[in-house]
């Protein structure tokens, strides 16, 4: 049995569907350290989760690296989201022609011996206005490269087939399959 | 003997001058947790410092709360500073008429029994362009309310007489004087 330390039951459903194994939610109060490097943040967090649970556990995290801002806000995107959501980020970017964004999703898994990191990177653009209704967070303003639609316009199914989190979970799945085969 | 856990010897000199007692620098690798509440961040950090040193120790921290951004970036201002400095923040704020900013400085002191927090708040404006040469960080774009000059224009002495950090250190001094009297 794998534990997923998260407060979001939707994420557990998604991970279960992709990984194809039963997953149990572990709602823990975990701290995250301040660091622009999301791998460092996640390694510490999953180790803390394991120390509490004493069972194999994984976490996920995401960083939003805006090129015009030299990579800011990275892991702090969630605080920008809480502060003013998409409208605020659009306003802050209003004068920027460079709309490039790198979204880095990460799954960190601790089996007690080692921490394994699986990343998914998505290159895209920040839209000039919010479009679409599905999803959450910055979904209405993120246009993956090669797509004409924002995450929020393309709908959950299509988003989940190509998202940054999907890429990370797929790598995690391959790893798990190797362990059990 | 008091320890000041910081990597900045300039801050030690300033604190020594204000507090009027000998202070020893403690260069520790301390993590900071991700939280928009600077008091929470500082409490955890000073406790960690005490756990390592086992001696009375204080730290300082600062948050920059921009009103037009609903308080963002707060404690994450240092990462914005690293990403692109004053030029970047000015560009991000280019369309904002509301230039109000709250700068919150904080001294957290752990005597082994308890954590004491001393805060200094400065209300000001973000300038429309960088001005002045002294100081560091956001000094060229911060105009304290009631002043016509930026921190960087007024020079070190004047800045230190009214700065947010000064206010916090003054409160800490009063506290220390009470302890020894």
C-alpha cells in the first residue's frame, strides 16, 4: 500500500487512475522549506512525511517558472495564486511580450531507504487573458506549447493526458512497475 | 553573550550599535519554511538556531507586502530580489497606481525557554523608478511615508534611524534592558 501525503482527494483519484494501484491519502501537516529549487523542497518534505508515517509515501509539488521574471515565482506560485489568482498574474505580466513559462511538476517518493524524484516539465505560454472553465489554479492562463487552448479550455481529460503532473506520474509508474516485476 | 544567527556581518554591526551589547555572529545553515506569515517563519527558524547552539540567539527577517498584490511576495521578497532586483519589481508594478507597501521587520529571540518576537512596521510607497546609491536590496525603490527620498537616497545613517529593522531592534533593546535591570 502506497501513501500519498496531500490534502487534495482529487489528486489521489488522479494518481490512482494513472498508477493503477490502491493509494491511501495521508493528511499530514508538513512544512515546506523556502528554496527556489523545487527538488530540494520536495526531498525534505517527503522525508518528513516518511518520518511521521514510517511507511512508503509520496508527495507532489509544482513550480511555475516565468521566463520574463527570471524564473520567479517557482515554488511560491501557490502564494501568488492565493494572493490574487490569474487576474493578478495577468496584470503583473501586462507589459511582457515574453510569455514563456516552464511548469515543473514533481513526485517525490520515499521508500525508507532512498528518496526518488520524478519530474515532468511542460513548456508553455501565459495567455493574455483567462480562458476556459475546468480545472483550478492557473489552468485558465496556461497554454501548453503546441496547443491552442488553455488547460482550462481543453477539459480535464485532455489536460490530464499531457499535463506536467501526468509526465511525472508516468515516470513514477514505470519505476513502480520495475520494482514489482 | 548574545548570538545573532545571520550571514551578514553588516547586520551584526548595526545590531551591536543599537543594542549596546557585544554580539557574536553565528553562521548556521538554517531552513526557512514556506509561509506568508513571517512570524511563523521566524519562530521556527530561531528555535532551530537555539537547538543547534544551545545558547540565547536571535535572528531577523523581513517581509515586503505590496498592497496592489494583496500582500505578495511577503517573506519571498528575497527570491524576487535575486530573480531580477529593483528593475524587475518596477516592471511588474508598471501599471499599478497603488504603490503602497508594508515592510515588516522582525527580530525573533530564543532564550531557551520561550520565543520572543519584536516587530517593526514601515508603511511606504514603491517609487516609480530606482533612486539613490546607498544600501542594498529594495532600498532604491522604497520611500517611507512622510519622506521624499528613497532609503537609498537618504543614506545609511538616516535610514537606520527610522527603518523597519530599527523599530524592531529598539523593541528588542527595551526587552533586554528590562531583563537585566
